[in-house]
């Protein structure tokens, strides 16, 4: 199984939305079909705030990753955050997510991104091991805080 990354295009909308719906259902993330489409469609149409990559064969992707972009004084320029990473359950535990987390930073670095961030559930030790294995480091001094607007 290959973890090849393909930048998703507008014609991939239905594939991406099906994967996002599966991820949100699995993780119990409240969202509607309309809200998912409103969040994904601009990224496929070239809005510069993020990108969606399909994982695996383009005809039948096994997952996706959404990266959003921002500016960081601390890291000296553009940085990115993995907003969502999903691999279909039947193909998990085959190293696909590891391959994605090794290939994606290389691709983003070539595009001038200075740092890549992600958040992980404090209770999800399996995900924490995956991220540590791919050289993401916990920032003990910091805690993600959110205010919904």
C-alpha cells in the first residue's frame, strides 16, 4: 500500500467529503454535510489558507490530510498545521500514516513552510507514538486553547 500524496482538486470533492464524513463519524465530531462541503470546497478551489491531500491511489484514496497555513514570527515565516489526518480503518497499521507524516513535511518544506504543527488527544497514546516516531515533539510549555467565534 502506497502513501503517495496527491493534491486534491475540485473534481475530487465527493471523494474527500466521503472521507471527511467517515472521519467525523468515527471521532464523534459534530458536522453536517453542508458544513463539511463549505470547509473543504474552498481548499480544493485554490484558497491559499490550506490544502487537502488525498492519500494513496487517486481513484480510490485510503485517506486524506488537511493542512492549514499561517504566519509565525517564532518560526520565521509560513507555518502549517495538520488540521485532519484520516486513514480508512481497514488499511491502518500498515505504516501509511507514518509515510504521510514523513513525506508531507518534505513537500511543505520545499514550498517554503518553516514548521508543521498538529494537535493530539492527551489520552491517545497510539497517536502520540506515531507523531513522536515521525519527529513531532511535544511543546510542554504550551497548551492549545480555543475560543469559538
